[in-house]
C-alpha cells in the first residue's frame, strides 16, 4: 500500500510499491517532486520493488488531497500506510414532475 513519511522537517516522501503502478502513472509527472528513488531494480528487468518520490513538506496537503480524491486513500496525520476508504454513493436528486 502507498505510504507517506517525513524523513526531515522539510520533506515528505510517497513510497509506492510495484502494485501501485496506477498511482505512479498519475503522480509521477507532477512538478513538485524534487527527487525520485528506485528500490529493488534488477539489471535487465523493468520491474522494481518500489519508487520513492520526495517533495517539499509544503506540498503535503496537496498530495494528501489528490490521493484521497483520486484513489480514496487516507493517511495518518503522522504519516504511514494509506487506508482505502469506501466511496460514498452520490446522492440522487428526486425530481417531481407536474
């Protein structure tokens, strides 16, 4: 599962495992990432264990909001593993015709 962490008072990191490729596809080109680190790359293979994206701590709220809206992921305030929330059904407006 996606994970947020705070390695310093000025940085936030989003760690995405191999199974979170859909999230990586959406967030990888965002301009606020200052660094991207790859874990577990085997020479000759395209699959990796994880990707760690680093941004300024000031982008924390934006990252959380977008991950919540796009993927229904909620993270603990102190960081940690994201929890998928259930999508509430959209309320239907009942119209009465005369």
